[in-house]
C-alpha cells in the first residue's frame, strides 16, 4: 500500500499510536488489519505517510516556440 496513503490512514495510525495499540485496521480496498512490531515502527511509518500525503505538488514551466527566429545582425533593419 506504500505510496497510496490517505489522510484517513494517517488518522487511524495516529489514533493507534496515541492509544498504544500495535494493531491497526484499514478500510481498503483491500480491507486489512496490520500488527506493527513496535510503536517506533509505527511512528516511522507515520512520518513517511505524512511526507507522502502532504508533499507539495511539482510544477514545471514549459516554453514553446512557433519556429520563428528573429533575424540576427546589427538590428538596423536594413532589409529585404
């Protein structure tokens, strides 16, 4: 499920960490229960989940050309 975490998953894991429970049930699909090895493992996963869910969107700037290149030269327009 890595990489497809939701805010609901984060909230469930936070609630489990706060209560000291090592088993968390996730709705899915597929619905499942996971028993973690320790609270430290849960905290580590929680930090990764938060990083993935709150990651700022990546923006890219594109430049397009219509294929027109201005004439090079002295710029005096002594032309055609």
